[in-house]
C-alpha cells in the first residue's frame, strides 16, 4: 500500500513499533517523517527515545508532537510522504495529564487522517487486556486509550495487531 492509514496495535514490547517502521521503510515514499509523541521527562523515557532514534537512518526526519498531533500530520503530509506516529497512547496520556479535552483533539486527528494524501502509520498500545487499574486516573487513561484506538481503527484503511512480534491483520 503506497497511501492510506494503518493502525498497528499491540501490548508492551510486542514488536508493534518495529513492525510499523518496517512498513514505513518498505513504502515507496521519498519523504519519511517520524512524528514523536513521547516526552523525555525521566532517564528511562530519554533512553527509550534515544533507542528509537538510533533505529532510524538519515532518510528520516523527526517532528515532536506531544499534543498537537493533528496539526503535525497535516503539516508533514503529502503524496510523497510516509508518516509514522509513535504512539497514540502517549499522546492520549499527554492530553489527559495536560487536561486537554480528548473529543476535539480526537476529532481533529481523525479528520487529518481522513484527509491524508500520503501514507500514515500509527502505533498504539492495546491496554484493555490487563487487570483493572487500582486508581481513577489509570482507569480513565485505559478507557480513553480504548476510545482512541476504536476511533482511529474505524478511520484506518488497515489495522494490524502485533503479538510476540507476529502481525495479524484485523482490518
């Protein structure tokens, strides 16, 4: 697929980011843009960000969009582009912790995806299969992440679930 929207879901350390990057690198795009939603607030997250950067070669440019994801997609999009958004769950967490309302941001994201002229790959965690979190904030995050995944999956042309490094096509 040279254009369209693909959502790559999976649990922690499932191989979803690696799968999305492989799909992006196999695309016939002349521009590769990594749209990062992570913020390096602690040493562990900074190390994770550094490892992801090291996995990408010089063909990639990086845009940081911890909150303004729809605007970043719209700005980077084009028929010659492949965009890799990693990841929607961090974006959701960023919105929640900054007390930004989810609905308008999610509407804008889905509109940007529907209007995309190039290829867009989005990575997201499937967080609803574990135990019920013991605090209200964690339960709210889990619920919002599920809503984001459902809305983006409905907008996407293709949805894959990665388990133990193995991709399964859901849509």
